[in-house]
C-alpha cells in the first residue's frame, strides 16, 4: 500500500507547484493508470513516490511487506536505455542482486529467472544496445524484478514504441498484475492500456482531479478539459482500449 497525503512539490521560479496538494492511496495489487497532459506532474509524482526527489510538503507512507521490510518500488523510465548498466541482458539483470550481496552464481540464477519471466532468455547474451525499444523496457522490468520490487512504476511506457513494442509492454504489465504485483502506469495514451487497469487517476496542472474507475471516467469525466483525448470517441467500451 502507498498512501499519499497532501503532497506538494514546487520548483524555484515556477508559477505554480508541479504537484499541488495531492492525496490518494494505491492498494496492494492495484493496476492503476495515472494520466494527464504533458506537464501535468506525472513524472514529478513518480520521482517523489520512488524517493528520487523530496516534497516541499506532505507525506508518503509506504507499507511494509510480509518480511517487515519497506516495500521495494521499481521504476521503468521513459528512456529505458538510461537504466541499462550491463553489456548484456544477463549482466544487466544480475547487477542489482550482486550489489545486494548475492554471490555470482546466485545473481546468475536470479537473472535467468527474471529474463525468462520477461521473455528475454534467448537474448540473454546479446549486446543490450541491439535490443528493440520494447525489449529494453522488458529488460528494465527484469532488473526491477531481480531487486524483488513489489511495486512497479512505468513512466510513459509506450513512448516511441511501434505496435509490436506496445504489445510486448502490455503483456508484461498484464503478467505482473496477474502475479500479484502492484502496477502503476503513467501515460496520456489511455487507448493503449486502460483495459488492464482497475483504477484511473488524472492529474491536471499538478492537482488530482479524478480518482475512480476507468468506466466512470470514460462516461462522465471531462477528460478533454484536462488535456486527455477520450478514446471512446474512436472506441466503444473499456475492453476495446488495449493494443494487443
């Protein structure tokens, strides 16, 4: 569980806060889409949740897992290449466990398992730079799984991806959610993923303007006023809103 209470982040010289008095709760096992136009505060919010930045006001409460440890949060950045550190998928995925004290054999075993879960076993020894955009995002997911993350946050996961890449990412999101992980997807492209979500939250100019079911948002919320195209202009039901 992640509880956000009155979170505010203001950058020097900015006319208004990037995140402005935002409160909500993400429950264990949720698949939540956080949407909003460019500049609405989605990425800033992600950095605050992941402890990569500090709020000016408010609190973030992150539940402990079954071992009593603070729940680990894994990030998949918009530019997945930026978080690839190893020369090959195997090296990259083993990097985290090695830093946590695993032996090389243990790290290789963990890496092999995570690469299998993300469909990259056959490319485990390929140069990581040769992977496609979708494969790089899957590799980033393998890396956070190797760190035993219980919550996975995707920042604009469909940016610069073609249809096959989007399908690859959605397959990972579905599998993570089915396996019991908590998944948060930050995107303005609702038509590509909303069918997988049980929650939709919308940020507009730093403020949370909607938190509820996707179905109610599509039927009643003024999405266009918040800078988001309502995909039901082209589609008809929530179940249509998925690239696969």
